[in-house]
DNA sequence: AATTATAGTGAACGGAAGGTCACCTGTCAA
DNA sequence: TTGACAGGTGACCTTCCGTTCACTATAATT
């Protein structure tokens, strides 16, 4: 059929791993979802574990270029209201982009089993966001938008509750609206406390 | 051997499920860890799924009596320093009590597969703590220890970052000390912002 | 003393899993 | 025209898994 089968396998694996976990996924079903018979997969990857590793490589690379480089840091907001709307845009993306959702779920499910998944999970769920907002809050303090404080502490205090709500949406998608509203309420509460003037 | 085999099976299952997940756990290994041969387990539970359900029943019941009833609400702290030390005691318990740690891991691993695990996960990771601290902060505001504010919002803002650090310890136990220190730093930062002095 | 319930054993079963292999087929380079 | 090769198929292998069952040893009940 196509040259991109290898790629499609990876995407189907992401979907299946995120729903059933690595152990719960079987090659027959995975192949079938691509219209292949199971042995066909072995023309592209030598084992189930090889698929897993390729997927992790992909996720690590993607994360690195997306969040690891300085160029991809979002601009420092120009107002407190800007911070709220930027936050809402980011949250909307991260909740509605299927690939990002699946990546989070996979990392959640495999974090205790695979060391690389574990490390990436910590970045995804904790340090990545915190570092990004440390930079943002630092910039906002320089601009006089936020009271002077420890930007890393503020970033941690800001991103953790939002992260908790994102995880809630992963677990209970029917609560997405409620959770989104709560993100905004929290963000506004935050600026009411830390905003300058 | 003993009458408590049924109980021991449940504890061994908790341990194994928390390490390898439900799918990753097999009955042979589970039995062997108890010094039984695999068929012995079926004298106590009729299937692997029955073990899982019994374990979940147990976790739900335990959670209900531990966090669900009004009697078990912790006392409202008498000072801001009290809040910090109470927080540290709670975090220490929740991080070092093996059974609690394993329960959290199991809920993390099975939240997308099992509806009851999903619901309990939300309570464990989000609403339970928030409700408890809503009560505490409400009491502290009445005592004039905290500035008047929305206690539920404050509880959410307080517990989520701590929750994130607890999850970090589950994932990377070698960071326990660092995380504990961060909990305290965060707690002190929190009272420096919201404390009435 | 006889009976019965309980807890545990070990062999076996059916099925599902991951993986291999010989074979087929269309594409494209020599 | 041929031949190499990439991509796909279906039969098959081995291993592992959950589960069953006939059987045994022991302790409690009658």
C-alpha cells in the first residue's frame, strides 16, 4: 500500500497504548486497526518492544523541540488579562489535541515500568511547565505586571493546579467544560493575588 | 496454612498491581509470592478479576471511612505554623505509608480502564484533599488566621501543588527529600501570601 | 470414629500472545 | 526481460496465561 505504514503503525500504537497500556495492547489488534495481518507489522518493526521504543524516541524528540528550545518559549504577556487568555489557549490546545492527550495518557500508564517514560512524565507533568512559566513570570515581574516574588515558586503554584485539571480531563472527559471554567477562575484568582496594583 | 490467606492475597495483589498493573500481573507469580501454587488462589477468589474487584471494594471502603466521614476531618490549625506542620505530617504519612503509595499507583495505572478506579482516582488526587482543606481554610478564616477569600479556591490552590509533589515521589522515590523540602517551601510561601498577621 | 469442610497440590486444558517463515505480488532499476 | 526488493499474507511455533479438576492432608463437627 503505502510508504508511510511505519508511521501509521506508530500512530496506531500511540492510540492503543494510551487506551489499554503497553501490556494490554496486542499486535493482532494493532495490525488489524491498520488493515494489516499481524505478521505485516514485523516488516517494519522487529518486535512490540521496538514499536514502544520508537514511539518513546518520537515523544522525547517532539518534547525536546517543542519545549526544550528557547525559541519556542511563548512571549511574555503584556497584561494580566493577556496571561489569562494565553493560559486558556494553551489549556485548550493541550486538552483537545488528541495526540497530546494520548501522549499524556501513555506516560501516565507506563511511568512506573519504563525509565524513559518516567523521566519524560516528570518533564511533561511538572518541570517543563514550571520552567516555562518561571520565564514568563520573571518577564512579567520585569514589566511590572506582577509583584516581585520568586518566579519559580509562582510558576509552580500556578501550573500545578492547572495540571491537575488537565489530568482530570484526561480521566473524565465529560468534565472538560467544568474544568476549563475552573482553570479560568483559578487564573483570575491568581492575578488578583499576584498582579501589581 | 492460615485463615488469613484471603487477606494476604489481597495485599500481595495490591503490591503487584501497583508495580505491574492489572494486565501485567499474572496469577502464577502472585501465588508464588505467597508460597502457594497458582491453583491455590482459586480456593479464595474465583478469578483474577474477582481479586481486582475485592481490592477496589476495599480501597473504596477504606477511603470512605478515612476521608468520607466528618469525624475524620483534621482539627483546624491554631496558627499558620500549625498549618505548615500539619501539612508536613500529612505529606510524610502519605509518602511513606507503603499501602497508601501502592493504592495511589494502582489508581494511576487503572484509571482509564476501570470506572470505579477512575472515580476513586479523582477523589484521591483532587476532590478529597480539596474538600478537606476547604473546611480547614474556612475554619482558619473564621479564626482570623487567613485573609478572607474563597476557601474552596484556596484549598484547590494549596493542595494541587502538594499533590503534584506527592505524585513525583511515587514516580521518582529518590527525589523524596527534595520534594518534601519543596512542600514546606511552598507551604511557607502560601502562608506568607494568604496569612493574616 | 466417622464425616465433612477447608486449604492446598499438581497435572492438564484451551486459548491468546509474540514471533517466525515460506511464499506471493507489484515496482522499479539494470 | 529479468531480477531484486519492499511490503503484505497465512500457516505455524512456542510460550504464557487464566482456569479447572481430581486428589490429598488436616482440622473441626457430629
